C-alpha cells in the first residue's frame, strides 16, 4: 500500500504548512485542507478562524458551507432513485413534475439527463455566464429585495426563473445552471415524496458515513459550524458574516455543510461505487464537452489532466473537492472566506508534483 510519503514527503509537508501559515497571517486564510491517498492521510492542515467573534479556530471537525459541491449530492440522490426504479435519466421532466412544480416555459423535450449535465437550455435564476441574459455578477445581491430567510425549499426558487423563456433547445451546448439543479431537487421531492434535504440525508450522507454533514439553517446555533465571512475592503473594516447574502437553508444547487473528512469519505464511496451501484459508470462518464478540455458528467466536472470533482463559491464560502483517480489521491479545500481556495489547491499540487516521489 502506498505510504503518506508517496504523495508528500515530510519536507514537502512542512514547507506546504509553513506557506499556508504565512497566508493565514498575511492573507487572512481561514480553511481546512485534507489530502489523502488510498484512504491514508498525506496532509492535513487547519488555518484561521471558524468563528472570529468567539475566537474559535478551524479544526478538522469544523463544518464548512459547501456551496455548489452540493450538486454532487443532488446527482447521487437522483442516481439512487434511478437504481430504485422510480426514475430514468431519459425521463422528460414534464412527465415527472406537475405544472405547478415546474417552469411554465419548460420545453417538453428537456430530460433529467439535460438537467444533470447543464445542457437543458433553461433560463437561470443566477446566471454565471457574463454573455448570457440575466447574468448575476453578485449572487448576494439577489437577496437585497427577496428575503433570504424565506428560501427554504426548492419550490421557493421557482418564481425567480419559472416564467423566463429558455435560452436554447436542450442538448445544444453546456452552460452551467443553478436552476437546473433546483429542478432536480423538485424531481427528487416528487419521486421520493419527501423534502429534498431529508432524501439527501438518507440516500447520501447516511449511506456514505458522513456523520458530520447536513443542511443547517444559518439562523440556528450549531456547534462546530464555520461562519462565512465576506471580503473586507480594508483591514479597518469589521468582519461581516454572509447570513444576509445566501439562502437561510441550503438546497439542491448549493448550501450543504460538511467537514474535510466527510467530503473525503464521500469521494471515496462515490468513486468505489458504494453510492452509485450499477450506474456508477453512467454518472461518471464524460457526457458533454464543457469547453477548454473540460467535460461534464452527472454532477461532476472532469478536468483536462484526468482529475474530477467539483468546486463551489458563495458569498463567504469557497471550496474545491477533487479526485485524481490514476493516483488514488483526493484533495479537499474548504474555506469560510473568498479568494484563496484555488491558491491553496495549487500550492498543494505544487508540493505534490514537485516531490521526487510523485
């Protein structure tokens, strides 16, 4: 079995930790980082504060917001319903959702596959493509007029995009869609007959052994949950939380909470097929060209260098979750701030690839 040193020798681990400690002092890094190989820890580091006001540091048990990494959980829940026989990937969405639970403009040829692969062509409530109609430069600004504390179920998002015309017919091209995953949450609720969050708890978190994970309301006091902090314009400004800049409760397109250990466990059970069973190869397949050498699976993005995973960013949240299947290496970076997750991930990869053993 490979040893820890096969990924990061002691000198490389020490140098990486020293670099991240420097970012903690100089760049306000607040994060938990975990690198594993074949189930063994190769590197683990905790930096900054889970709660700055209370002086609570980040620990391996700190539960961070995951933003869009949650889409991976949604895709697994859909896949599990397919395995159970309640759904197929080819089902048209209009056959699953009644008219009052779907967009009025939804085309009859949009399928579950299209939603999973970001090829549905439906309009988004939070468009991330600057060249598309409805582009939202600041996700937090969505809640300036619409109370974020009322966003508790997938159906609460439907009025934000349900009457918008489609961008294009389904299947024409890949375009990242938060609204598409909101619809998948509605599909999950319709087929399972239960709230989306309950289904994911049972069919994903519990089955994967993710005992520290869940959907936590931002207005509830829970232990070991990281506060999301918005960027400051100057060191003199007070730190402000993201409580008014994201929905009060996470849903199918983002907002679950988890630890580095739980996310690593999810990646392993996901990859080994424990969660996906007979549809593992379908879910992980490179279904759609997403441009620049990237491909979309079902709730997962394939990188040009062979790794796969997902990232996520919300106001006060930035995370990266990636698996390198050829090396059986997993990298999890969870931050309760913005702007540094990519730098941390790149520092990890530089330390790994710079070592003679890699």
